[in-house]
């Protein structure tokens, strides 16, 4: 090799210094970006995979696990139904002093018996309130819940079966009773984050917050814990399910083996219209239930099977055909409005008409 000649052939790709990193201007920049692209793609893929895994793990915990979350940190928590070991662990970790079970008192069911035994052993107070995941609370349940949320020793754990719907509504109520709670915060307790589906039957639970917000607007009030407490105790009505049943002509004695007519005037005392429908299994109707005192024999029927809308404040006269009863004796008659396949009004607190009738020979 001659002195002064380079130590590699002129066409060799070997470079030195800065040229080793980026061989030239122009097309060389694109080459650098192309060289980095696979590395950046791998990072993005790994990041996306990690996010998906975290979301999937949280979804499994919410839908199939304990679904445990703070409502008011250090004071109120929410969860799904916990097994004895999980319940004991949560009680110990958060210092739980009270548990509000929204599945109701269910002696004989294994989940209820094991929860009761565990809480008794841990000296934790248990409250049982039966709520539906597809129907708004009745006035009685609303009053009971307000009382428990105010008097229960904290920290408090609230749960139903999945911890998504009933638990979400009561957690929202709990926040509305807190000094700094807002309607926005309360609504967040009924969200996808906790497994709540806002459509179908479970979506009805959000109506409670809608009705409260509407009442605030109509009464020109601003939310405050004492305002919500007053509304829940004195003004809460479960949607359209509030009626006055006025008897017009109701016989006290029914002839043996013959049907008899009974006339009533129904008043819509709610803030929502009632939609009477011709179909027997759909819409609003006036219904009756007649049974013996020992409740062994029962008869039921209805009226109002036609197309009609009864607006708030309006009334309607309806006639019930009481059945032909072939066994003499005393019977209890209850008459109430109902939305078919959903609820009779008395189940949410509206007062039905009740009386006793005698069936005998003329």
C-alpha cells in the first residue's frame, strides 16, 4: 500500500466520525428514520399491549372480582359480594365498622349466612335492604337508606351482587349527603367504570338522579346535603308509580258463583303520564288481587285495556269485573295501578285500595 493511500478501497462503505452515524444529507435522513421505525413500532406495540392488559385485568376485577373502590376515601367503600376471606381482608385493611347489604335479608342462602357469620365474628354491624337492580327504590326503601347512610358507623362498606347497579345508586346517594358532594360526582358512581350498563332495566336507576335534578330546577333550589335529604324524605316519588284509587261502587257482599262489577276512579298523582294499552301484557292498567285470608286461593284481573294517555293530575273511571267465586267465605280485595311486567304501584309505596268482601248465597 502506497504512502498516503486510504486503508480501504475507494468504493468501500466503511466510514468514520460523524459520517458513521449519518452517511450523507438528503436521502440519508430518510434512512435514519427508516432505521428507527422498527424500534419505535416495537415500543408502541408493547405500550399498547400493556394498556390493553391493564384494562382487561381491571375489567375482569370489576365484572368478576371484588369490584372494590372508595366512594369517600377512608369513610365509605363499595364492592361486589365478597366471600368470607375477601370480606375479612377488606374489613381488616380498611377498618370497616358497618356493611350495607343491598340484596336484602336472605336466611338460608349460603352467601347471606356466611356474610352474617363473618361480620358477627368481626363485630361489624350489618344492615340489610332489598333493592332491585332493574327498578327504582320505593319510598320506604328510600327512607330506610337515608336513615342508614346517616347513622351507620364509618367506615361503611356498601355492596350488592356485582357492585355495579344497586351499589352505584346508593353510593351516589351517599355522595349527595356529603358536604362537598355534587350531582356530577354522584352520577359518576353509575358508570362503566364500575360495570354499570346505562341501558335497559338497570338504566332505570339513573332516573332517581334525574328526578332530583328536575326537582331542583322546578323548585329553584341548589343542591346541598340537607336539600337532598329533604327531597328524598318528603318529595321523592318513584316516577309514574303514584296513584290515588278512589272507590265509586264496591260491593261488600258478592253472590256465590256470579261475577260482580266494581267501579273506581283512578287519579294520576305522579309527574309523568300513564299509557294505557290494549295489550294485556304491556302498558298501564288497573289491577285487582282477591284472596282468602289464609292466602291459599287467589284471583286476579284488570281493566283499562284500551289506548289512552292519562296525564299528571287527570283522572279516569274504570270498572273491574270481580270473578265468580264458588267457595263462600271472607276475601281480601286489593285494587292498584300497575305497569305490566314491571311493577304494581304499591310495591314502591303508592297506597292501594284495600277492603274485605264476603262471598255467600243470596
